[in-house]
C-alpha cells in the first residue's frame, strides 16, 4: 500500500492500473480485522462481522476504484478491484450482487485465466444460482494440492445437505493444510459435518 501511495504521488504514476491496484489493496486490507476471531481462528467471508471492516479503508478503496475508471485501460487489477468493491458495498453477505461478480469473473477469465480464478467463479455461480451449479471437475488435477479447492467443494456439499460428502472433502483439505490456522479452520468444518451426521442418526 505504501508503494502504490508513493506511485500516486508522482504525476507519471497516476495511471488507471495504479489506481486500480491501490483500490484493490485498500479493499482487501479493510477486511483483515474480521478475518480472524478473538481466538485467532479463520472466519469465512460469510461468517465475518462486516461492522469490523475498516470503513475508512473501504471508502478510500471505493474512491480509488472510481479514479481507476479514467481512460480505456482494463487490467486484471481493475476487475479484481471491481469484485472487491461489490463485496465491500454489501452490508451483509446475503445482499451481495453475485450476478455482477460472476460477470466480473468472466472478464477476469478473459484477461488472466487460471484455475484459481475458475474456482472463484464457480463459487460465485453457486451463490448466484445453486450449489449444484457450482464446481465441476475440469480443474481438479491442476488444483490437486490446493487445500481450499477441496474446502470449496466441501462447503457446496454442506449447503446441499450432503454432510458425509462434505466431511470427506474437508478431510482432504485438512490433509493439505499449510499452517496451523488453516488446520484449525478445516478441523472445525470436519467437526461440524460429523456433529450433524451424529444428530441425524
């Protein structure tokens, strides 16, 4: 953030891409206070208390995003900042404009396609339409070592009420967890699936 601020102090650095990158950094940083709970456990986007988001950074990010629209340049930073701005503009997760986010991920897949972008797009489709319209398996091999690919599949199966399938995906994700914070988060998701399975027996 300091580097982009320095760039924007220079007249030659005040480009649409720089404004877009600065907007993205502000909007992502604004959400940091809500990403962990008091015990240091990860919170998903849907479990975050949006009142904890840094509203000054949100406002700054939205302003920078507007400034990034000058000219005709469209970079990956523009699209990523636009996605972040849609999230930041929703007072609650359920009020998110998922249709717009899906469209923005379509743009990002054109500019910078990757398995991670495809995964995020699939999750947005699931939110906009239905969990069954979410993830397919075309990127499974390329994401085989990425724990949150399996975590995403687990969340979708959980929402469909298929708790045993969800638990298996979360266990696969847990086996690939890269640090203690991820392990705690994924272990909690495994436990949630197991608790529901026991209660329904």
